[in-house]
């Protein structure tokens, strides 16, 4: 059995997952959904880890709505961006002068990122 297992949802509708990959790798595509209705959406990734392993979630990519002016907008959002709202269960990784990532080992942990777009990946 694959461990960990995951499933992705946009607006509480399952969009499935990609096929598993046998090697540890950064920036692996877990799920993808295109042709969303223009406007705000909620992306949810439910991951279940049965063994003593880590589930890494590196990035979220999305295509902004055509009507969104990008002149004053962030094009890259990293783990330090104020638009990411982490729950209390998340811990900072890295030294005290520079956070490099966030992580959690607690079931039910969540973070929020609101965006206007037409796809999420």
C-alpha cells in the first residue's frame, strides 16, 4: 500500500491525485485542476501518513483571472508571504533569522490562502 496517501479537492469537489512516484523528489505534481469558474476557490489536500514518514507539500501554482491586474500583485508566494495563514499547529523551520519553511505533524492542521484564479496546481 502506498504511504502516504492523499486526495485533492477544489471547493469540496474531489479532483483526485496523480499516480505515485517511487523516488523522493521536490516539486512533484500531486494534483491539478484546470477550467475552473473565474473567482475565489478553496483548495484542500487531505494527506494520511500511516508509517513514520513525511508528506512534503512544496508549492501551489495557479493562473490568475484574466481580469486581475497584476501590476501591483505578488507573482511568487513563498512560505513567508503574509497572504498565507497558518494554524497554530504549524512550526517554523530554519534558523531564527530566516524561515525556510513551515511544517506540521498534527492531524487536522490547516492553512489558508485566498486567491482569484481560474486554475490551481
